[in-house]
C-alpha cells in the first residue's frame, strides 16, 4: 500500500513540476526532487525514467551543484516577475480576485527561490 501511495504522489509531483516549467510562481525543481525521492523509495524503474526524461536535467543539475547559482536564481526570479506582470496586466480581468492572488503567488515563488533554494557554485 505504501509503495502505491509513493508512486501516486511521485506522479503527482512530476505533473506539478512539469506545470512549474510554464506557470509563473510554481516551482519545478522541488517537485521533481520530491518525485525522485518518492520513486527511489517505491519504483527504481520510475526513478530511472524521470532521470532519463527531459525533466531529469533539473534534478541532475541540482544534485551536481548542490543548489542553484546566483545567475540561475536571478533568471528564474526575472522570468517569474515578467510572467506575473504580463498575466496580471493583460490576461486577468480588472476587478478579479486573481489580480490579487497571482502577484502574491508570484512573490511567494520568488521569495522561495531566493531564500529557500540553496546556493551553488558556478561550474568552472
């Protein structure tokens, strides 16, 4: 039963991590790291699939460097700010609650990247 729950949670994390590639404020790497851990505990085949997929580059880079470089963090935060601003200004109707929620979610995502994600050294 535990194995099935880990696999289901891992697949959910892969889905959320995939969404995080395109949705501003939704992180990618933490969900993929959690999915990798869940698959490690439940299904080595699924873990190998994840690491071999195009999403595996996020996990491999994070493990190799021990975090994100300052340049990567700045790029991630920059993209989040631009996407949140564009979404809020051009795609969310005026007077909508989403005009408040989206910037708050973007700020939480940016602060998470800045303060919660470990710093790594540049590859030399």
